[in-house]
């Protein structure tokens, strides 16, 4: 099973930040077990959604800068805190801000907002690895094409 935990990338400020949306639906399979009669979206899936956004942002940034695109693999989760539960009908707004980006690794600060409140936050580190074949890169580009079709690219606002 493959979880796609980003419904749409809303905004990209290249080299600075990216925002995305995750709309939680009662029809998601996770609610069959978590928890019957009291559905809660697992914090681990919020973390995964934020990791997908952060990793995608590094890959998009590499492509934008004309660098060889490598796969961003989550390696370290620092000070991740879940602050507010989310469930069916909720709309999470994800944000990742680049803290650092080197040749082989990078770090982002991530936040998930729910109804104007912080739902989750932390720092994620990624290692960049060369993709073994073009098929993987092509499938990633197809996915990016879907989630970025309505994306707004903004100029540097002076924020990191």
C-alpha cells in the first residue's frame, strides 16, 4: 500500500518554503481501525505527510536549480510534537521551510495547522540518494504533476 498524504501543493517559494493541503475523509481506510466509533487521524500519518512535503520540496528545489535530482529520504525526526488531534472533515495545512540544504543532506522545519492552530510541528532531516533508474523519477514527476497543477509560485517574501 502506498499512502499519498498530500492532496495538493498550494504554494512554492523556491528555496524558502512550500505549503500543501491534506483533506481528511471518513472514507480513508485508516479509520477502519483507528478508532471505531471515535475516528482519529494517526499522528504518524501527519508526520508522513509532512515528510512527503519536505522531501518533495527538496526534489523540486534540485530540479529548479538545475542540479541532478536525487531522492530525499527521511533520516531524522527532531522534536516532533503533536498538539491537536485531527479527524474526518478536517483540512490540514502543511508547511515546510528549508533550514539547510547541502549536496548530500537537508533539513526542514515543518508545521501542520488545523483551524488556525498548530496541530503538529518539528524538524525533519533528509539524506539525498541517487535514484537507481529513470522509472522511479518518471513516476515521481507524474505525481508532482497531479499535486502541483494548481500551485501558486511566489517570489521570495524575505521569509525562510
